[in-house]
C-alpha cells in the first residue's frame, strides 16, 4: 500500500499520507497566469462582438445636451405649461404610494417564504416545495410579470403588483442569506428548552437579523423607486414619466433637472431616514445613568410611533388609490395562452440574427462586468477607511450615494451622444450603477477587517496597496464572490429588460406593443428563461465552488485509498 499519493487537478492537488490526512494547496502561478490569459481573451472577443464606434459629432451633441440640462425651465412645454415643481412632487407622491405599498407587501411575503423555506425551522414537506417554487420564480425574467400585470390589471394595481413581485423575489434571496449566515448555537440551545421553533426563532434569531432585514427593506424601496423610469416605458405612470421625457426628444432636457432633483432628494431623504433609524433604534450604546437610559427609551418610542403612523397613512392612501382598479381575466387567459403557445416559426425565419443577438447579449454582459469588477477593485482601495480614515473617504462615499440614486436612463441620456449605437452607452450606464451598488455592499464587509493587523503591517514597512491586495482583498473573498456574481446576473437581466430603450438587440425582440403581438415575443422570452437558468446555475456553482472542489477531492481520495 502506498503511503504517499499525490493527485493533481487543474493546479490544485491533495496529498494523502499514511494517516490519511488531506492537504489542498492553492493554484500554482502558472495556472493563475493561464486563467488570467483566458479571462483577457474572453473579454477581448466579447468586446469585438459588440458595436463600439464613436459618433463623429458626439462631443458637440454632448455639450449641447449638457447646456440644455443646466438651463432648466419651471414650466413644462410637454405638459401644456404646468409648473414642473408641482407636477414633480405630484408624480413623486403617486410613485411613493404605489412603491411603498408594493414594497411592504413584498417584504412581508419575502419574510414568510424565507422562514418557511428554511429547513431549520420546518419539515421537508414544507421547506422543499417553497424552496423549489422560489428558485423557479427567481429564474423567470421580470419582463414576463411586467407584461402579465400590465395586461391583467388597471395601471395602478398592475404597477403595485409588479413592485410587490420584484420586492418579494429579491428580498426573499437577501433574507434567506441573512438567516443562513448567523450563529445558530444559541438557537439550538433555546430550542431544547422551549420545544417551539417559532419561539426559538423570535427569541434568538430575530434580534440578530432584524436590523439587516430593515436595511434590505429600505434598499428595496430605493430600488423600486428607481424602477419607475423603466416601468413608465411599459405604460405605468409616475415620476418616471418626467424622467423619461428626454428619451422622446432631447429638446425636453431642460425639463429634466427639476424632476431629477426632486427624485434624488427623496432618495437621499430615505437614506437619512435609514441612518436615523439605526442611530436611534439600532444603536445599542451603554448608559452611564438611568436618565440617559430613560431619554433613549423615550426617543425610541417617539421615533417608532412616528414611523408607524407615516407607514400606516401611506398604506391607507395607497389602498384608496388602487381600490377601484379592475381585473381583466380575459386578458390574463390570453397572456398565459400566448406564453405557452409561442410562435416558434419566427425563430426559423431569423435563426442567424437571433443567434447573433444572443451572443451580443452575452458579450455586453461580460464586458460590462469586467469593467465593474476592475473599477470596484480600485475604488475599494481608495475608499477604504481602514487605510485612509473616515474623513478622507467621506466625500467619495457621498458621491457614491448621489450616483447610486440617479436612474440608469439619465446616465444613458448623457452617454448616448458619444456613440453610434445605444448598446455601448448602456455599458457605461449599467457599469456606473453596478459599481456604486457593489462598492456600497462591499464596504459593509470591511467591518471584519482588523485595524490592528493593518497597523502592524504598516509598521513592518508594507505599502497601503500591498496590504489591500494581500490582506484586505482576500478577506473579502466570500462576500465578494456573492456580491459580484449577483451583479453579473443583474447586468445580464438589465441588458435584456432595458431592450425597450435599445440596450441590446435581443432585448428589442422582447418588446410587446401594438406593432408586435405577444405570441411573437414569447419565443424570445423562453430563450431568456433558459439563459437565466444557466446564469443562475453558473452563479450557484461559482458561489459554492469550494464545496464542490472539496467534495470532488474527498471522492478522489476515497477512490485512491480503495485502489491502494
């Protein structure tokens, strides 16, 4: 029997000695180089597959648009001389009512499915069906449900249900990850005492996750408000109606600044409200005397009651708004009939063009993701408060907050003059948006980085970049993989759903309007479903690659030991 067996596989090998110990080593420099070359070639060929030519008069058009944007007018030409400040606040309040109710209902539904879809708290007969259902629904593209709610309900109710759906699907994923990432030892200990999984959850798990849950709800509300500019193109009204005017004609750019200011001001106010919530409710500070404790308790009570009354008032106004909306069951039946009886012949007539559009969609996603990953890597270095302190990074974080709250369509408006093809402008627009989101999420992971260790490394003479590359960046690996793989999926979905703005050739094939019947669109919807399933499978594999590799090595070791 061999006492020393070595198995090599893709630059990772294990060594089994006579006491059956297992050692897994990192990739060799050669394999790192080969992987880097492969990634560069992939990005290079993806870049060649997308239209990237510059417009001959792009610079002059850009400056003209910029001048028009910074020359705002107070009365709207499009809306017959209406005061832009008034209609901006009117449309904003309308969007708030719809988005607020949709976010609340979606959050409740997401929490319910996250709880009952977890195997720790439920039997396999409960959590497996819910888990399978949510995985299936998450694969489906958002545009399917936008069309379904648009066809089946009046606009107010349809938009609210669309937002509820978005909130449910994505918050379910966030809530599930949050529950799975917490310490469970105290939960199992308390469970032995109470014998009730729900009581154990409320006592031991809910206090650990509640502030993160509320943080995700705030984030969902921000996202749903930004979605207003996109949903407007599908027939839903709101603040997006004003933000999208310039996409009809750039002459309306002088009507963009006021609604954009009102919109961004609301989102920044929402950020401040979130900060106040965590400051007064989520801050567990120590008290030196009973007076401080009493004052803090009164502040929490007043803040909680105020927020509850605001939430209740907006929910009541939202319900009143949608109370008279109708349901069109005939249109719903037609939707499902066309969805499951697509016109497949349209693919036979355009097979080569359809293949090129699919490859273009994949190429656009790869190039945008590469840009996002590279810039996030650099931004996290310069915005790292562990290396540069809070004061130096505060300004860049403020700009990040501002840029994150600007809708993607606005970025597209200012990038599009530079290029002959809208796809290239959307690369820039999606990249800016994803960079801001990924940076914010990654900065939250910086809390586990030890400042003491950084100081020790600095004393030893290591540069800030060396510390960032060799100490901080590797520490973020687990969260980085989840965040960036999630951004890859978001970018892919965006290029498809923003096809109504010509973000991709394939996305344009998904447009359903009076010039294109729904059954002509559904073949491309099924192709998109297949691609999203593959993307989700790839994302799942990438997030769990260490577990798969370990399982493979354990299986290989078992075979070697048996053969020996």
